[in-house]
């Protein structure tokens, strides 16, 4: 275990410089999270893993279990979960994890001092298809005010708000989370993607999302804007940016397929994101990444770490270790070919796991 970093924070001073409207009425714990994230990004890069504590390779639902912890002895500093299908009033999300379990794991991660990020692969509110249903280009338009599915969408936001408002620790303190909806929008594989709606409508979707959550009393959330990979330049990245008053974290999702182009695209995208983050005084993150099945035994120290180490990233998060798709995993597990190398990555002073952070003190 690495030495726990105790943080001394001054919420007042740190917060004023970069908080937008989204902080105005947020809870003290949410403000602490924001301040501590800012401090942390100068000390190291937090490691994250999607669905880390709910299932892994060869297991599901075991109390306290995590493939990452089984390999290095520590939980990730960031764990993400997905809210997909909460809008349908279902008990389980699109990947068959119950929302009660997700709530419990969010609280567990808060009690460890780590952070939770929530994505939302929302169903298509117009066609009834899934998030990947791009058969209609009027979906975003249909849910904006005046659109035929606006009321339906506001009901969906109610479901999200109810869940976010229900995140409370045993003392009744609302647990802060990072919410990352409408991601990978510079690609065109989700109904909110680039070719599926105008920039103006995409921005309106964001504003409506944040405003409707706030109207329902959601005050325990920071917001992340995260594009697809391969940033062209700051104009392209900011083309659909909804505004500094709404966003706390700026990032992108990028996966390795071919190693040469991954390294080249990541370097260039991180340079662009680094500049934008500085200019807008926002934290930056690689909100999703990974190399499916991690076939490269030294990927963690020889590819990922050299790419990210020179940037003031808040976190880098790898996608899920699917228990139902044999090759669909992004973190090591005991015996996996990159497990030993992951321990080296863990031991590097620039990476932060949950025992290195306390984001609420
Ligand atoms: C994708 C895949 C899918 C999953 C979705 C939402 O990247 O992992 O299997 O359903 O994310 O978690």
C-alpha cells in the first residue's frame, strides 16, 4: 500500500477560481471533491476502472472483490458505473447490474475516499431502440422543449435525479459523483452523436440535462464533458462544448486497436486537451481507455504510463472486465498476461489508487 496522502484544503480559495454555475448550490462534500481533484492532479494521475467492484473475470457480486485489487492490493481511485436503463424504471442497468448494488458500491467508494463517475447509455427516447440506435436524426430535437418526446425525456431525468438524490451515506450525507452523460459525441454511433444533431441542439441537450437535475434538487454532482478520440484542434473539441458554467471536467475516450496510431493520436489529443484545460481552468481526464484483453504484457508501463505521465490529468479510466464476454476486458486479473506489469504501474509514484487519495477531507 502506498502512503495515504492527507489533504489540507481550503475550499473557499480553491473553489472560487474555477467553479461555474454547477457549483453554486452544491453540497460541501461536492465542493471538497472539486477542490481535492484540483490538488490531486498536481500530485499524480488517479487510476479508474468501470464496474470494478460489481463483477470481473470469473466472478460476480462477491463482497469487496475487485480484479484490480486482486492484482495490486488496492482499489482504483475512480470507479465508474453506468445508469443505462434507469430511465425505464428498471431494477438493473443495461449490463445487468442492479441499481441497488450500484448505489451500495458508490457509497463504499465514497467511504474509501475515492471517486465515482457515472456514464449513461440512455435508450433512444424517440424510436424505443438502444443508445446505439442512430436510425433517426431528429431524436435530440424531439426531446428539447417543444419536441414530441420532451415530457417523456423530463420523466427520464426524474429517474436519474431520484437515483442521484438517493446516494447517501449512513449519516444521511449526500455522496458526490461525477456525471458524464452524452459522451463520445464527436463520433456518430450514439443518438446524440455528431451527425445526429446540430451543435446548437447538442448544447441545449446539455443545458436541459443539468438544469432539470438541479430543479429536482440534485446538488451532489460534478459534470464531465467527454468527446470521442482523435481531437483535431481546440475549435473542433469546443464546437459542442456547452459552457464553462456547466462543466467541471473535460476529457475524451480513446481505445488502442493499432499501437502506432494509438500512441500518435493520444499524444496529439492530450496536447490539445492540455491546452484547452489550462485556458478554461478545468480539470482534464482520459475518461475511457484501454486495450481490449490487454495482450501486451508491458502495456501499463511501456505504452499507457509514458503517454499520460507528462500531463496534469485528473484520472485515466479503463473500461469493464465483462463477465459475459470472454475477451471484453481492460484491467488485469490474477494470472492475466499484464498482471505483473500492472503492479509496476501501481508502484510508480505518478499513479494514484484509492489508498493514495482522500477526496472528502
Ligand atoms: C460498451 C460495451 C458494452 C456495454 C456498454 C455499456 O463499451 O462494454 O458491452 O453494454 O459499453 O456499458
